[in-house]
């Protein structure tokens, strides 16, 4: 019997939250998947990440850069 494979996307999301960054799930078009404000959904909780990616295992992790004073140019 094989252990279930863990999505590399949830692994990446969990690594980001372990560093204190707030993440939220998005699709391949870089659009938030969950309803509501992505700014409010973004979390640095491993529990929240596991719940979000449990519902959307193929979701890509996106960062709430503004919450950390970061900007991408």
C-alpha cells in the first residue's frame, strides 16, 4: 500500500506559512479561488492552508505581499 502523494503546491504553501508569510489559493490564471476578499482569506496558519488545499489540491499558493511590505516589480 502506498502513502498518498502530497501536492507540491500544498508543500510550498506550508513552507511559506512556516516563514510567517500569508498565502491564499489561486488558479492557473493567478485568480483567487475562494470567495471573499483574498486579503482577508490570506493566512499564515498551517491549519487554514491545509483546509484550503484540502478543498482545492491543485491550487497554486499566492502571497499577500502588501501584508509584509513587499512589492514585486
